């Protein structure tokens, strides 16, 4: 088994952990605190690192659980995903097309915000963070089949609601 190094293996995950915490809590300061608390918890468990099969999944699981605990403490029932960084310059589209695409992306994000927590988490980790089904299963402590089902159902719900909104001109 590989020797785990905090600086090389865990610390580089801090930005991804922050995005995960931010998407769950919707509060930048709270997300920073959660990442710091996550890194402290991981550091305090350093004697057991070599027993952990997937240190990355372990880190994300701690961060996710701390984030969920945070929103429970705040009685926030409407946790949602924040905007991913998609404001990249695209020189091939005119401003009108860029505006339409930006508006559509915002609609999709709003729909994702309304998904049940498991579906939202699976889609967030897969589509926004690029995690594998295996990693998502480890992070959420569910089977890979459940991950696939949640992603499928979430995407179907997004597609259906998006089409409904488009048909009504929202």
C-alpha cells in the first residue's frame, strides 16, 4: 500500500473539498471552516491512513458529513449547489448565444438545487467534480448501482423540468 503524505496526497484536495462544502452549505465562510475542520480531522487520524483504502474518498466523506451537519445545525432545508465556474470566454458565440446559454445553465442549476439530497450529491460529485462511480459510492456510503440509479433519476428529472420550463417560456 502506498505511503500517504499529507502535503502531497491530502492538501491538494482542499479546493475540491471547499467546492463540495460550498455547494452544500451555500456559505463561503462556513465552507472554509468545514474544509479546515476536515483537514484537522484527517490529520488527527494520521495513524490510520495506511488502513484507509481510498484516502480521497475518505476526505470527501468527512467533508460531506461535516457540511450536512452544518446545514442541519442551521435548520437550512434548502441546501443547493453554487454556480460552477463556467464563465469561460467563448469567442465562437455571439453575445446573444452566450446569454441564452448562461440563462439555460442557471435554470439547470436551479433544477439541480431542487433535487433530493442523494440525487443532488451524486450529480454534483459526478458532473461537477468528475468523480468515478466507485469514488462516489465510497463517499456517500452507498453501492455503485445506487449511484447510477440516483444519477439517472436526477438527470431525468432535470431534463423533464428543463423541458417544462422551456415550453412555458420561463
